[in-house]
């Protein structure tokens, strides 16, 4: 239990896509990962953007890999306690 008024740090994840002269930077927390993946799909479907379905698939895979790494780190740190 944390003391009253103590702020729990929020860890952020970053994904970047560099495509020609364009830069797509996504900063998100673990709770918003499903919304981020939906955003990739929405952007891939938008003909005004250069993100395509392959890019969306790669970004989705990387976001899921970050989630796996976070879970492994959490499990590993709990095992040491």
C-alpha cells in the first residue's frame, strides 16, 4: 500500500516510424496500447497518410513485443523480492 498522496510513476513507451521525410512518433502507456493499435489500423486505412498496412502490422508487432518485455521485467523483479 502506498502512502496517501504519493504519485505512482507512469512509465511510457515510445514507437517511431521514419518513412522518407516523415516522422511518426507514438508515445503511450500500457493501458492505452489497445487504442494505439486501433490508431495504427485507422491511419493505415487513411489514404491521406503514408502509413500502409505493412507499417501498421510492424508497429503492432513492436507494441506487443514491448508489452511482453514489460511483463517479463515485472515478473523478473517480483521473483527477486
